[in-house]
C-alpha cells in the first residue's frame, strides 16, 4: 500500500485541526502534533489552575507561567471548590483533601467509586457514585419512575447502578442537574434536589401522563394536560409557563448554565451522519419556580439543502460570564457571546476561534466527538476551556496557550 493510500485509509481515525472544514483533515495530518494530554476537569483558584487528568492526578500550574507545573496531587478522582474558593479533591473511595492542607483527610467515609464531587453552600460534600448520591451521611438511589432511562445501568454482577452523567451542574437553589448524552439513542436530564432529597425528571407533561398510566394502560388520547395538572402550568396573557422541572428535558446534553437572574441555558447537539442541536433559554417568570422555554435557533448557522434548512453548527457547552453578565457558548465555529435584544430577540458575537483538534469516533454515534467539554470565565475577557485532545486552554484576552 503506497503512502497516499495509507493516509486516506487512516483519515477517519486521526485528529484534525479545526480550520476551514474543506481540506482541514489533511492539513492537520501534516501540521498538527498529536497530543496525549487528556483532562477530565479543572478548577481555578486565584492565579492557580488545577487540572485533573484521567490518571487521577491533580496537576497545578501558575496561570502567569505555564512552562512547568508547580505541584501534583496523586489519587484525585474529582475536584470541587469550597465557599472560601479553595480547591478540594476526593480519592476514588471518597476521602476528601484540601489542596491547602493535603496531609489530612477530613472525611471518614468509604465509597467504592466516585463519579463526581460537589460541595454545597455549607461545604458539605455531595458524592455522585454508582450506588447513588451520598449526602449528609445517607445514600439516595432513584426509583425507575423518577429518572431518565439513561441514568440506570447494571454492573458486571447484575446489580442496578447509577450511570455516570456527561454533564453535572448544581444550581443556585441546590438542585443537582445530571445531563445524559447517548448519541443516536437520545439522553435527557435527571434532577436531584438536595433540599427534599428527591429525584425527578425534566419531562413534558405528556411524559408525566404516560408514566402515571403505564401500569393501568388506561389512557385518553384527548386528555387535557392543563386541566389534569393545574399546579404545574400557568397561562398568562402572553405565555404558557411550566413549573420546574417540566419541560426542562434535553437530548444529547452538552452544557447547562445559570445566569445571575435565575435563568438557565441548556445546549444539546448530536453528530450522527448529520448535525442536530439547539440552545434553549429557560427563563424565570417571576412566579415561584415557573419558567418559560425559548429556543435560540435564530443565532445558529443553517445551510439550505434543496428546499429545507439544515443545521451547520456543531454545538458544545454553555457558560455564564458573571463579570460582563452575558451567556456564551462554544461550537465548531468558536466561542461566541450571546447578546439579548429587546422583544425577546437574540444575536451573537464571535469572541475566539481557536485551532483545536478533533477526534473521530463515538460509542453511540457516527461522527466526531465534541472537542470542548466545558469553559469558565475568570474575568470579563479571560477564560479557561477544557479540550478533549489539546489539554486545558487559557485565553488571556489576546492569545491562547495550553496546559498539558
């Protein structure tokens, strides 16, 4: 097999640079370096960047000098920040350590495996594990009827377990969002309320009706859902509002964020032969726990194919910038600021289009995996972003550097 045929054979398996979509794969083979730095999360405290890699090592850099790391903590499975802004990490079995005083664990629990760690407003740890959510000394495991299908699985011993989510988010009302992305098989959002200790879905009212009538099978195709669930709907002169979390469901969830007014943004996307995706603003109505969902379809890029429009933008995570009070999102077109206009209109402004590598192949889809998992602002212009192939990116307002 000659060299040209060999390169063509390997194209779908290799990384490519995000440039002009045409000819970008071949250019990346010739110009780009293949990176092996894979990180699962990061936190920022002051000028210190803490990067958690897939080998359970927490690596610390000074943002002012990324040439060498300044510290490494071994055995870190997940990381969080306490209410003092200090970075805390937990081991695989739930031992907690503060990076400011890493010699002593301040928990005495023993958990088989930790997916993700949060700290609540009082610095109480929340462990998300295969066995459920462990919080304040009690483990909470969901009933099937209260969660998305994606959330439950079985281990090698045929025990029912909680699946790891693709996106975790703890909102200002202490509700934990777990977003799932199963490629062509869908996904969704399941919630756990730290106040009530209950799981529930972000389903529509019709999904709720189907769940309630599943056992009896007695369903009315003409049922009036507003009359059946009057406590979950408010109809005003201009809008139909839904009580949290009904209507909050997402498919192929990529990102969840909340602004300082209690509004939520959820991004969804799927590459499976072709592109599908959306960004929704879930706006707080002013009525207690009632919201209105608005699609931001108008800011996305579409192309016309024959007589219909097709999405031409692969949507990634969303993030709120508390310094300039704007929401942002990432896609294959770069990082963009979402601009809200009068009369419920939206626009966007491109902020940065970095050259980030892509990797072909996903477990439940035919296409390229999203190459940015999350990003976070540290002031009005600077932000950190977590890539799947190039390490942790840092945009200082002028240029991008990578920590690996």
